[in-house]
C-alpha cells in the first residue's frame, strides 16, 4: 500500500470511528444523524483539498479545507480520549446512557472552544516576546544589541498581504539593530504570492534584514524565492556569513540552508562549517538555521548563538507533544554544549489557521554580557 493510499484509508477510518462512536450517543434523531454523517463526509472531502492546497486556488476552498483539517484533528483526538474514558468507566461499572450522551456533548463543546480560540489566536498579529540572551566575552559596544526574529510566516492560502503588513509594522516599531527571518516564509510559488510578500520590503533595521531558507521554500521553488527575497532587499545567507560593524565592535552573522535542503538541491547542503569559513576568531558568532536539529553541527562550527524556528511550538494541542519525535526541542531558549539556541514558535502558522497552547511570536532578542 503506497503512502497516499495509507493516509486516505487512515483518514476515512478516523471519520468512520468518530461517526460510529459519537453520533448515536448524541441522540440527534434521524434527520440530525443524517446531517452529522453528511458533515463527516464533507470533512473528508475538504481535508483532501486542504492537504493539496498551495498559494493558488479558491480562497473559499482553501479556508474550508484547512479549517476542516483543524476541526477534525481536535474532533478525532477528543473522540479517542472519550472512547478510552468510556472503556475505563465500563470496567469500573459506571457505564450509563447519561454518561455516554454527556461525554459526546462535551466533545463537541471542547472542539468548538478549541477551534474558536485557535482561529482568533492564529489570526491576531503575533505578540512580541522579549528575551535577553547572555553571551560570554560580548564586547561592551554590543551590550543591548537588538535582533528581531521572524520565523515560519507561511505566506500562502490564508496568510496574505494584510497579515504581513501588520507583522512589518510591529517589527519596525521595535527599532531593531537587525532583523532576521529563520525560514518558511512562503507556501506557494513566486507567481502566486509575490504581491502578498511585498510588505516585507519595508522591514527596517540599522544593519538590514537577513533570511535563511526553510523546508517550505524548497517545496515552493527555492531558487526563484531566493532571487525574489534578494530583489525585495532581504539578504539570503546560504551557507555563508557577513561581518557587522556596530559602534566599533564586530559581530559575525551566518546562515545555512535548511537541514533537508540537499534532498531538493544537492548544492544547497546545509553546512555550518562552510558558513563560518574565514570568520575571525574572538568575535561573537550567530547562526540562522531553520531547524533546531542543526545545533550539533553549529556547535562544531564554533557558534555562540543559533536562532531557529520550524517547530511552531507545536501550533495547537496536542501536537506540541509530538515535535520531540523529530526535533531536540520544541520552543524557547536551550543550551547545547557552549552554545545557546533560541527556537521561535513562529510568526504565522501552517495549514489549519489555528493556534492553541502555542501562541505565535515576534521575538526581540537583546544581547547582554554574561556575568
């Protein structure tokens, strides 16, 4: 059985499971039950579109398909938890029609609450998260050096120009010394999304804006997007570094291609050592790397601080508990060896327009001297 067929069978099976375990206990009557089953059929169809949708296509279908994905994700999880609870209640001799109906209604209320809060939380402009990060031997002139980090914006089917305008205004309002974007800006082609990312050209910082590629750039035509980012005035660090001069002090800023880039473009193999090649010793070294799991190689390259994204902090419950299957950390400031790594929860969202338990962020990093 190929992967796509396996996914389709799994999704259909989960929809059937939800219908069988919930609808009869809700006591909806014949007409209500038909409507409920009809919704589940529609959900399965829309989810198929949601999985395939990119930057182009019907906005209505995109929103419908991606919302269906989010709603059914919560519905399936809560239905599975309910089924487990009912089995446990039966073993304890607490089984009753009232418990069955009440728990079925509770599932619907929980799904509605998670969806409503999740959409509102995802669609608001990301709040600013301020983090002071202490570096050893930081030159006095770099004390208080401010970096605004954006990550995982995912301009695409539901994130458009207005959403980006608000992010740019908030980032510029922080008057940073430097703006960095740690990958996954887009979900779609340049032809489909060029107008929507235009506001990013207005990002303003003393030392400019720097970008690295994420895995979604490679799904969407990385070479074309790299050229477009450069055209908009955002410098792309593809396994290379720059030296920034700040009030007489120097800072090395490096960037690497996404951890998985070589699967799409062998010449883009992620390489922190190459990125820092020729960089002076005794100067603070910062690395932009989309995925946190680049950290081990970054330590070997002598990096002091890595800024990453990719995880979205899990985006919405319960998926934050599964991120550790792929990445060493989910979010926040971590340490590996002598290096620190900060993982942003992301400034936008991917797929379902939902955030629950993992709010989006515009990160303002302030460098301070370690005592």
